[in-house]
């Protein structure tokens, strides 16, 4: 568990609240789809959140394993897959609501009305964007290292 006020640049796992699955890369290609898994090796589940200066709650989400960034198409749309790529892409990572502990919503900075979600609840399902804030959009950010 982390204090919401101290979500700083560090390595974290990103866990889907409803299923307990962790965000990982589908494969080791430089451009890969983000999926969710119940369990895997540390390197597969580790994400570096690079806090951006000058923009509150904004981060680059970078794979520890591949050193690639989570991103989506421009402009982002509901249903779009979240993929990795070599170019950085800013995301808002905001507390879901007061009293929700360390549950977060992850949205593109260019369209905060969209949220990370998953297609289905089975292992290996793709992470996508949704415009429905009630559709499995809550994530737990757990610090792995400084």
C-alpha cells in the first residue's frame, strides 16, 4: 500500500482490483500489447511510473523489462488497445475517490474521460480504454522498489 500523496517515480506493479490480475506485456517485442495475468516473474509485472513535472497526477508508464512506454493511438478512443512503444505517452493516475485507499483510475492525459480497463476477466486478456467509469476501471498501484 502506498500513500496517494507520495506516488513518486519508482517501480510498481499495477493490479486490476476486480480480478487481482497484473498488467504485463504480451511478449518481448518492442511494440507489444498490454495484457493482464494472475502471476508472472517480477520483471514482467514491474512498471516504472515516471512522475511528470508541471502536470498534477501525470506519469509516463514504462515497462521495467522492455524500457518501452504504455501508450495508445492518437487520438485515444474507447475500445483502443493499450500497447507499448518507444515513444513516451503521458497518463493521469488519480485516486479513484477519497476513502478508496490505494485504488486508482488511469486515463490518457489527452482525454481523461477514458480509463484503462480489461476486455474479459480471463488471464491474457488485453488492456483497453473505456469511456464507462463503471466498467472495471479500478487499479491498485503497489510499490516494488525505489
